[in-house]
C-alpha cells in the first residue's frame, strides 16, 4: 500500500466497512442493558480477533468487558467502545454506533501502528447508562497502560463542546423504614414510610430554588405501599444529582440526602441511603486532542456546532477517565436526525444511511487524530511524559514516598 498514513488508514476502514456496519446492526438488533451485554461484547471481540488483535474477554472481573491490543511502542492510543442499551427504548443513545466506530478506528490505527511505532488498545466498556463500567475498569487497572483515550458519541449534530463539560452525577437510593398498622383501626400505632417519601420530595422541591441554574435533581418513588388499608412500613426512592463539576457535586448531594434525613426525623422513620453506582465525574476534554479532531471535520465534510452558552449536558463515565488521563468525547452528527438521545425515535435513527455515514466518519476522525499524535514527536513526548508521571505517582503512593518527590 502506498500513500500517506491517512490513506492507509482509510483503506483499512474501507476494507472492513461491511463488517463494521454489520457489527452496528447486530448490536442494535439485540439491545442488552448494563452488565448484560453478552452478545454485543462477543460481536466486538470476534471482529477484533479476526482483525488480528490480541483480545482478552471478561477483563476486570466484568464478564462483558474486554480489551483488544495491537502494535507496540511507548505510546498507547486507547479507544472506548460502549455497547449497553437503555431499558424499554433499546439503543436510543446510539451505543451501537459508538462500539462500531471505535472498532473501525482501532482497525484503521492498527494498519499504521507498525510504521509509526505505537500501540492501539480498544477497551470494551459495559454499563455506561447505569453502573459505571469505565469507572470500575479504571479502578481495576484497564487504563493503566493507556496514554490517551478517545471515543465519539452520536447525536443530532457535530459537537466538540469546546470548553464546556458534561455534568458530574451521583445516583443513590433512599429506603425509609417505619411500622405498619391498619389505616382505619390503629393508624396511631404506625410510622408512615409513605409520608416520609412525601416529605422528602417536598423538601427536595423546595431546595431546587436555592441551587445553581446548571444543577439538576431528579428521582422517583419506586415503592411506597401496596394496600390502602395498610400504612406502608417501607418506601424506596431513587434519585440522581447532577452538578457542573465534581467539586460541586459532593455538597449538593449532601444537601439532597439531608432532605431525606430530615424527612425521616419528621416522620419517626429510619432511612438508609446508598449509592446505586459510582459517581460520574464531569468530562474534561483535552484541548490539543479536541482541536486536532475538530481540525479533521472538514476532511469528511463536517462542521462543528458550538453549544449555546450555559447549556446543561448529560453525564458519562468517560468523565472519570478524563480526570485520570487525556481524553476526548465529541459528538458525531447523524445528519438529518430530528430525534434526540434517550427517545425511542432516536433508536430508530441509529441504523439509517445517515447513521452509517456517521459511524464511518467517526472512525476516520478518531484514526486521524491518533495518527497526528503518533507522528508529532513533540506532542507525543508530552503525552508519554504525562503517562510516565502518572505511573511514577502510582508507584510512589504504593511505597509512601510521594511527599518526598514534591507531589
């Protein structure tokens, strides 16, 4: 093969085009929710095995997580593949495109990894919608050898977010326990867990007036009684709190959980509060990687749209990765799509010709961003140096020496 690394990467994408589109459709046709993505992870692993990658399945004690590596060198370019679906509405967040575009980018980068002397590693990350698969994989070492991490998310438009971030999010459950009694014969003997749920929701509703405009508090009552003539002794609420940054998330979460504790105090019930998933941190896009990605949009006939000032965005466990190592998470536009993510109509858009084009363009954009990094000696040294500093800091923490190194 001749030409530039871009051309060789494009040729690899073209050779695997039909398999990539088939992968996207196979994942879309069999939506699987958090930590149950057995078919999806198998499809991804099988394709990458066929492409010559060294694939490890069930990594990090997560049956549906995987890694696939190719090449060697001081630089490891990580690509994150999500493939979990949403309950009831299937792939209404387009994770079938995320997985296939990451696989396509990995194959394209593998085609030039030898000549540019780097390693590419795809990480199959389960449970983004609920459960924090990337957080668990990060904590369990899957990203330890990754220099930079990248992925692309589908949406109605091409967005790079610029200086904006996704929000940080905490999800938790509150269980009020009281004492039941007959609601007509002996209500005075009860401690009403249903009333505690009502008081808690009123308190949270009043709290919203004192929160910042970019904060979000939402939730629902999952259980609060089964019969009208029995005062409920159990009420269960599920809530989430979102804030602009990780630093703002903790105090806001404390204020919300204080509403639950106050409700328990007011009704004489007990309350237990526990996280239902790891906290998601705000996404912090790496400026150079993001500019490089954005600089290639014109190559595939695209233009980035800025987010309006003050926009409140969603949350992702990729935010946690971005706090640990340089990362990007731009949006690729499914052009002509009028639906928005997390709606059934958006799921319908994820296997259209426009979705196929977005998938292939995303693979090209990620591959070109990785090629630019590998080929830029100065920038490469910078990121490899950051990675080595991260490794060294981890070693120092284990030996208790970090203070002696001025860290």
